[in-house]
C-alpha cells in the first residue's frame, strides 16, 4: 500500500489554502516506516491549509487525479453557453483547491439541428479543457455513456479508474463554483457516487408553481432525489456496474439502482462499511431550467408540467 502525506490529503478533500503568506504554526511530521532505517515519508514543512491534519495518512487510492464533466445536449444553443461558463468557473476553482487534479469537460451534442455545436466550439477556442463530441443517438442515456467512454479513453489510458471522477450535468443547468471541489471532498471521505439536488430557475416559473415545487421537493441530507443534472461517480464504480444504459429517460436513476444492487449503499454515517457508497447530499445544489416543455420526455420539465397541472386542477 502506498500513502500520501497529510498536505496532499488536505488538497484532495478540497480544503482551500489560507491567505497568501499565512502558514499554520504546526508542522506535519507524519511518517511511515520504510524497509530500512529511513521513513517512507518524513515531512517537516509547514502546511498552509484551514484544517490542520498532521499525522493523517490516507491511501493513494482515495486521491483523485482526474475529473470529467459530461454534458449531453440536444438543441440547447440558448442555454449551453451559461452552462459552460459555470463549468469553467468550477474547473478554475478546483484548480486552486486541488492543483493535482486534471479537469476537463465534454459536450456531447446529440442530433442537434441548431447552433449547439457552434456554442461549444467557441468555448473550446477559449478553453482547451473543453471538448465536443457529436453523435446521432437521439437518446440521453447513450449520450452520457458516449461522454464517459470518450473521457475514459483519454484519461483512463494514463490514470487508474479509481482516481477518475465522472461528474454529470445538463446543458440547461448552471453549477456552483465549488461543485467539483465538493465532489472531490466527498470522494475523499469515502463516497464512490454522489447525488445532489436541483432548483429550477425562478425566472422561468410562475411564482405559485415555484412555491408548489418547494412544497413537494425536499433538499435535505440523505434525500431520495436523483438527477443527471447533478451527480457524480468514481470511474471504477461506474465501470463496475456497466455505466449508463441507453435509456430515453431515467438513465441516472438506473445507474444509481445498479450501484445499489451491486452492494453499493447510501452513506448515512462514517461507521457504515461497504465496498462503495452512494451519498445523497443537499449541500451541492445546481440551478436548472424551469421550462415546462423540455427536450426529454419524462424529464424534469415534464415533472414541473405535472405540478402545473395539479395547480390548475386545484384552482
């Protein structure tokens, strides 16, 4: 078993450095005896972090080397730009929090007849971390799977799948700046998959409908919601269950169900021991479209439309 020093663990969990020039007074002197008289690790350097973790050593297997954001898109020229702006900000934040983690984003333009690909190419010209794949599946599950295959063909050739994180969102969704760093922190704490929450854009919803959504939706820790717009999984766990199925809807739900059937469990406490864990958190919420007529049948737009129907019937 190889180990990383505590300062690498701090970065892997997403703890941000303290102000420039400010250092903790304590020094990390953690070490692991080697085969001879010398130590495998003997760190006498001061650590710049908000949470001092001297004498803490964690296996390399829990550390991340790569993170990939998969963004399926079908005729989303009006919203993709905002999505990519937010993803780029999240990758920038991750670079500051975890500089050892390589991040990239893949737009999978599926059967697009508008300017979705052109929007993606404009961002690619500005940021080499973004790439574009054009497919003709007409199927969101197949699109997400294609994005994962492309990512693993690249990063997987030089990284252990256990050190790669696949993050999933949608082209009409904006993610918070700390989104990827949050995934990194939860992964380092033991989660092999994370499902977050969403909030519809209030600017696209009637006030009464937004209030009805708030009453029906419960974004609490350990929630039961699953959204392809806000989820992530270790590449090792993803490959272990066969990945996204080519479903026209609910491919995200099917993936989480496969993880649980394979023995993966929701992480309710740090004392729960499992081969891998699926963590449901409300701390990582994304902003998604509040439109009532979406690109996908049985997607989030259909759910909101159903709430509107209930509201109209109740009047």
